């Protein structure tokens, strides 16, 4: 599977490493070159400097042939914009984005975006630990 990951922070780098270790073709895209230090030394994928809401940067990252696109930057707005571009402009089959604000997550899901909120997921896990 060919995957483009926007955001090479802790989650993006970890996901890139996991997918790369399984033999997937992975490209990470980030606006800060220092972020790529999080990738393991044996990473066989590609690390590109660029903005995931810039169509030219996405094309350089291989979005036109991508099977999946994942947006995991720190910004909800950037993640949603990039996810919409990947889904509606480049017709990427699988698009997933992280949204911190649970209210936004629900809205974007109704718009057809596969969005998840770590805030909601972690709160649910904590509640289960507390009441079990």
C-alpha cells in the first residue's frame, strides 16, 4: 500500500515506522525538517519538506498514486483541509484525519471525512478504567 502521512510528529513518525516495517511505501510530509529526526534510522520511506495543503507538495509526495492519506498535524484546520484535498481533488481511496476538538470531529464525520478525536478516545479509556 502507498501511504502519504502529513505530519511527522510523534504519531506520524510512529505510524510511518510501523507501516514501513510491514513493507508499505510511505512518504511523510512536514513543514519542519527537524521533525524527521523522529523517524527510525532504518526508515526506507521518503521524508519530504512541504505543506500538506499545498497541491504541488502533495503531488511531490505521490498523492496521485496513494492508496491512503493520513493527516496528523497539530492543527485541526490543516488536517481537515488536507483531508478534503486528498479525498475530493486527488480521489485518494482512504483518507483519515485526526481532530482534537470532539465537536469538530462529529461535524467532519457528517461531511464524509473519516476523522477521529484522540480526546474522545482517551476520555473513554479513562472512564472505563475508573468505573471497572
